[in-house]
C-alpha cells in the first residue's frame, strides 16, 4: 500500500496488539494538543471490522470519523480530522470550525489515556464508570441523558444494530 508516509504499523506491547497510526505533522500537532501528550507519536486507527478507515474509538469516542458514531447522540468534527484532510492534500482546513472543545472524551486526558488499555487503572479521567452499584445514576458522556452503570457484555448480534 502506498500511503505517502502517512501511516505507521507497529506492535504495541502495552495494548498487546498491532496498531496502525496516522503520523502526519498536522495530525500529530493537533492530537498532542487535544490529548495533552507531547510524546504522542501517532493517532491510532480502528482495528476492528472498520480497520484502517476510522479513528480508534477508544481514543476519540464522539468524533465524526470514529466507528462509534452510531453509539452517541452527538458527534464532533475534530481538528485531527481536519488536519488529516489537509496533510493528505484533500482540503485546506479551516480550524475555526473544529469542535474539539465539545469533545470531553480524552480531551486533555494526558499520555496515560492514549497509551493504556481501556479501563486501565491508570486512566483517571472520569470517562469510565467503575461503580458496581447499579442503583446510582450518572450523566452520560455527552450530557444528553442519565444512565446507570452496567457490566453486561453486548452480544455480537446486538453490536451491528448499534453501529447501523
């Protein structure tokens, strides 16, 4: 694949899997600022059924170009997506329309958020609910509803419906 030097594939020993990252200059600059992580060396792409075509939703949950777009009521166009369009020559970006400020998930969460597994004890951003008391009610991540914590696992038959 001729990606013009925009991608890097590597084994991430912390995550225990191969990852593909976007490594263009403007994407890196915008991602480092968004996550608050100057040592960030690329922005991961999804590795599930949407491999390589979306941002990794573990990192950019409510972003328009993540595969989680059907799982949240609100999606945002981030400066990282605009930077990708600019770095790859598809568009000149107007960063004034970026909606980074509306994205809570991962915003200024630091390097541990980016570099650790989902639900890692090192992630202390408040984006995960470990409360085992199912009677407590919390605001959802997008502040549009209230919800109770659940440790249930979705069956594979439900997941395609949620992503549709």
